[in-house]
């Protein structure tokens, strides 16, 4: 209802709205009989819908994911942004998991490596974005991965032990095992006889 600027208004003591003074008595009778102020949000609500307003807007509800209790009107924000059990995806592998487990998962997942097809280096997933912006495609021998070292060992062979050291150790081990076996065999033979 638009109030003309030259009309005198008064404040309704029930709803605190400015009402033209000539309509104040009629408004107050209707307002006090049919409306009540919500104690939580202070909106004027029809009396017959006051309980429904409370239940649908302000009644505490439990989050279906984490069981935390909150007002219904903030439940959607909680489930979408704050709930520790909401499902989020890992930045590195896009695996869906609860938000509370994301940090620990990404610590491990981000340390995995992938081959850069431009420079043939293995890059940690957590460093992939930075590497992609700075990679110039030049193969670098400065930081080789353990896979490259393994390939070099396979091609050239692992460093070999000296044959004499290996033989002496193996001979002593064989003698010790044989001696124990002979000793046990003779003890068993003596018992049976």
C-alpha cells in the first residue's frame, strides 16, 4: 500500500509498520487478530501458519551426512560448503572422497609422478601445473628419476662384486650350514640305533 507523502502516518504497535493514521484502528484490529511476530526472525507470519513457519525455517535439523544439528535454512549451505563428510574430488586423480579425508589423500596422491612428454622427466602431480607452464621441451639430464637410473643400470649392468669376496663368504656359509646338518644327522642316527 503506497502512502501519499502528505498523509500523516502512525506506527502499528503490533507489527511496527507505518500505517496511515486514518486506517490505524482498522489495521491494528486485523493485524493483532491474524498475525504474530516470529520470535527468531521477527517476520510477521499468519497465526495459523506460525508453527509451520517455525518447522520449515527455524526448527533444528540434523545433517544427513555428519549428523550435526543446525537450522534448516543453513542446512543447504552446510552440506554444500562446510560439512566435513560432503563428497569432494581429489585435484590430482578426481577420486571422490569425504572432505575430511581430502588433505591426507592429496598429500599422498600429489607425490605420485607422471612422465612429461615434452622433456621426458617424471614430474610430481602437485608440481604438474607449474611444470607445464615452464617446460620448454628440452630434455634435461640434471634431475633424472629413479626409473632412468634403473634403465642405465639395466643397459650397463649393476656394479659387480669381487668374485673372491663373494666366494669366501659363500664358502663359509656353506660350511656352517653343512656342519650343522651333519651334526643334527649324527644325533638323529645315534638315537635310532
